[in-house]
C-alpha cells in the first residue's frame, strides 16, 4: 500500500495581498525566493485553466517512436540533468521524466493542491481540489473535484509557470507560481533537483477570510523501475513517510521524508511568509 502525505498552511487575511505559502519540493534552495513573483509577463503563453484544445493534432501515424502524450501538458520543473515532472494546465501532475530512459504519462489523483476558504462571520465555506478535471477512477470520491473549467488562466514562460485561480465560489484570488532555479553562470545550483511552488492570495472583499492550502503527495519511490508508459507496475514495498522539524535561513519549516528501500525523497514546507 502506498502512503500519501498531506501538509497544510493556514492564513487569515483581511483586505490585503500576501504570499501565503511556499513549498520547496525535492530539495531546498531558499535563495531562489529572491526571484519569486506572481506578476505574469506579457510574453507568457496563456491558456484558460482546463480548457481542451479545439483542434489539437497528434503525431503522424507513420512516426512510431515519437513520444506524444497529447495536449494536457505544462512547463517542466527540475534541475538541468536532474529529470523533470510537469503539472498540466488542468492542474494535475501528469508527466514524469525523472529517470534516464524512462518516460511515464499518468495522473496520480492524490498528488494535488487543494484549498479551503471561509469568510469571517458566516458558516459558509468552500473546500475543493485545484484541478479542472476529475480522476478517471472513483478514487478519493470524498474530495470535491468540481473546480470549473476556464475559471482562471494558466501561463508559462520557462523556467516559470503560473496558475491564476478565479473561480466564482472562491472569495479570495489565488495565484500559484512554480519554477526551478535556472540561475545564470551557476551550473551547480541550476542542476539541483528542485521544484518551488509559491502561493499568493489577494482579498478584495470587505471581510476577513481564512485561507488554507493543502498539498498532498503519494510516496512514489519504486514507481519508475520499468519501461512502461504508466504506473500499472508500481512497487510500494517498504515505502514509509516520516516528518521532522528543521530550519532554513533561520526560518522554521517542516520536512517530510518519503523513504523507500533505495533512497529518500524530501518535501519541505517553510512557514507562511
């Protein structure tokens, strides 16, 4: 049985704009926050969240060796030479190219960002997965998979991408910024296996709103041991998770170490900024 981690960050905000959550995935590199911003450049490629392509074309039938996973794609994260993964413009982690010679394309339903919001002085609240789609299986049926297609925008300009969430049921405007550190004249840290996710929230209402972001991730150690294009042959033997408190640049943080029989995987969640 595979195990899944869930980590939360909670922020109560009045009418203001704030960076509410920073997640460093695979490793930690605090200096990259100096390059962080929710400002989306005009040159970025844009697409409504989860909106299918009207006339997407695939590879030519006579080309049998080309990888063509379809149009549900997103800008990759991962250091130079360290492998990559991608979160598509629907909001699902779907493309996995983490091991030389191994390419997999499959959504892992538990690997998600989710949000909870509750305005002060009311019993009404909203909690939903930030994915403009639904799992193909009936797994995690208790989760709210109703984020509306087209409610916001995806933008990409490598090495960054942004998810601009503007669903009518969310009282606070959210922007997720993702990137890996591609640093000029710094090959060493550019090659680190790092993915960084910054969350920004803007409250334009007249009420105080509690905002919580949840990140969940399946322990996938052992899932890349075969050459198939999906995870049908996943191996979860001896996979366990453990949590430890650490500090990073004098800031407290929580680190979740996913352990398998071969090597650990770290997910670090700094405190709210």
